[in-house]
């Protein structure tokens, strides 16, 4: 991927978190490491990325799925206690409660819509 994308990928986890919320609101899609049409993984942790290339870089041995950002908000709202691993790059990430991420994504959606 491009050097700009590489720079985003190498940022500190809290900066990638902010980038995630803004990007998914702008592009209206989210990439997940689990099928959104199936029950949540037993461990209750879902990894999410703002773009396909980032998901592909981490999910080298398993599938990943694209989801509309509004459907993603519904998923977060339905599972407020789930742990969401935001924008992992294979080395570090930010884990947050679904309800907290939902609040941040909705705030960004209000900004762009």
C-alpha cells in the first residue's frame, strides 16, 4: 500500500483509533475479522479496520468481512459489552467496549452527514 497508508498503519494505537472512527464515517464501511451474520466469537473480541488493505495485512490466515457503517453501529449497540480491537497492526491496538466505540463513530457520522 501507499506510503501515506503505511504511515497511518505505524501510528500509535490511540491515533489509529481516532483515524478509524473518522475514516469509517467518511467511507461508510468497516472491515471485521468475523462474519457479522454469525454469533460473536466466543471470546467476545472483534478486530476492526477502516480499510480492506489493513484487514488483509493482519488477517493473512483467515477471512475478513466488509460491513456498512450503519449496520456496524447496530451490531455495536446490540453487544455493548463486547470488546472491539480497533485497527490492530499485528503489534499493537486499542481495545475498547463496543458502547464506547459506538459513541465515537456516531459522533463522526454526525459530523459528515
